[in-house]
């Protein structure tokens, strides 16, 4: 039986009054075992419940929790999942984690496929490891929406892409949709596998299931640390073909549902139109509330609009003026994916000449990996060391660091500064926050 460890107890709360302390553990509520924070929230929704606990001294017992007002119970747990993260049992040919070199952060190798993390953190899951009780629980507790990796609905294509359990995932998805669960679906598009007519079939199937609220299509990403793939949709003609393929579905959805429903990742637009991408990018209204922003869908549009807003508000001009008058310079590091539009934005603004942009090739992972978030510390240190502006402040993108301040190859900003011999800082990637930091750099110099 899993034990939910208590990390904090609010003074004066029902849990505090019942004697719970940090370090105690909870096993069950009203006799029902706890698997995760969702169980806790579901089982303690009433104003009275019996808690089975394990004290930090090992003592076991039960205590009744009671509240007269709808106040929180006052317990914060050390983890959100108490019985361990459910991992992936598939054999996806395109699995990015299988393409990583050794020696990276350990968490990068955890192939989670846990519906609870899908609901709480927005992770995509395949549903292939769900048993019947889990499906029933999701429907009963209304754990919705979920983010689901769909990829294809053709049985043979799914099996070829995902392995022998692929059919289980589709069966579970249909059961959840029938049970009223909402889904945001993702398709990792692999050339010659699930594109073309197969993609049409998948989108038609998904559109017929109203519980699938939207679909995001992302291109195959591959590194140099594998031998299966050597191309994706990096060629303009291939990227444009995908955009053209989904247009009929978008037009139908706009007419019938009021929003495009299926969205292509920014990479398709960048690859299709290159330096002219800003002339072909959909408007912000096309993306609505940017529901798939974390999947790289709408990030370019959001960044462009934020930069334009900063220019309109005079923030860009102020940053440029302060940098010039203080004789300060800044160098911003990005992944190469940002080059087609970021250079055009900055070079056409007052920041030209006091801010330089460096687009860092991802030699560490190689392949077609060019996003900023996967830059290694080693590649950034090389780029900083080789730049001509030795007296500048080199701004490292915050998105390339995790919550512990480490890059994928476990380097900190201090490590990069030591290796490069230059002054560095970590700066937000969002244009508004980025320009605010440039102002701070000028003011502190």
C-alpha cells in the first residue's frame, strides 16, 4: 500500500487540530487506499472522513477529520503521485528518449506514461498501460481533460509506429471518450509512416469524436544518437505539404465549431517559409487561447506579438537608449529554430548594434534538433567563448535550464561562465521579460 508523505501542515487547520505533523504518512481514506493527490481530493470531498495513517515514528492508527466550513484540510504532500510514476510500455520508433546520449540528467530518461501526470502537468500519454479499473476511475472521478498521443488510427500503422500494445491505447481512448472525458490529442508526424492519406484518416476519425477538443501535429525530431531517421519535414516543400493537407480540416472546423481544431507546430511554418515566416504565420486569434503552447504551437506568433507590444509601449527604445548611454552590450543566445524571425525583429528595432543575437547549433544532440530548450551547456559555452564581444553580458535562455538551474548536460550558468571566461546571466525567453532584463543589465552596469 502506498503511503502519502506529509510535507507541511497548516497551523489551525483541521489536520493540525487532529495532530498531523510533517513526516507522517497517510495510507487510506475511509478504507480506500491512496494512489495520488487526485484520490485524496476525491475521497476527502466531504466534511467528515476517517484517515488511516502511519506516524513518523512508525505508529499506525486511524483518526477522524471533521470540518464545519468548506476550508482546506491543511495538508500538503511531498509528492503528487504516491505509488510511483507509471512508465511507458511501448516501443515507439520515434521515441526521443531512446535517441539521447548517456550522461544527461537522469529525469530525461524517465519514460512516463501516467494519466495522472497528463491531467496535472499536461504530459502526453498513450493510454496503452491502462487497465479496466483505471479507465473506470478516470470516468468516475472526471479526470479530464487528458492529453493523449494519438499518432494514427490505422491498426497496422499504429503497431508499426508504437509496438504491439498500440491497439490497447486506441480502445481505451474510445472508452474514455464515450464516458465523457475530454482529450487534447497529439500526432508526432513521421515521413512516409503516418502522413499523407494516413493523416487524413486519423484526423477524420478524431473529428468524428467530439470529445477530442483539438489536435496538435508536431514533426519527427531526431538526434545523431540513433540510426533509424535522417530526415523529417525540414524541407520547405514537405513542410508546406503538411500545412496544405490540414487546411480542409481547419476550414471545416472554423465553419462548424468556430475554431481551427487542428494545429501545426511552429516548426512546419518555420521550415516552410524560412525568413518569410512572419508573412505566413497565422494570427493570434487563430490560436485562440493557445491551448497547445507548451508543444511549440503558437510560440512564434506569441513572441512576435509580445515584441511588437514592447515596441509600441516604448520599452524596446528605452532598453536601447540605456544600453547605449551606459556603453553596455548584450548578447542573446537562442537555438537555431528562432533565427528566421528573431533576427528580423531585433535588427529592425532600436536594439540593433547594442544587442547581438547568436543562434547556437546543437552539436551535442545533432540531427534536426534546433529548439532553444534543448541547448546544452557545452554548446552555449563554446558560442560565448567564440563571440567577438568579449566585454558584453551573455544572456543564456532560461528555458534551457531546469528548476535546479541545470542544462541537459547538467551544467549551471556558473559552469558556462567558468568555461567561457565571459560574464553570463540567465534571461527569460519571453520578449517582454527579456527586454526588462536588458534594461536591468544596462542599469547595473
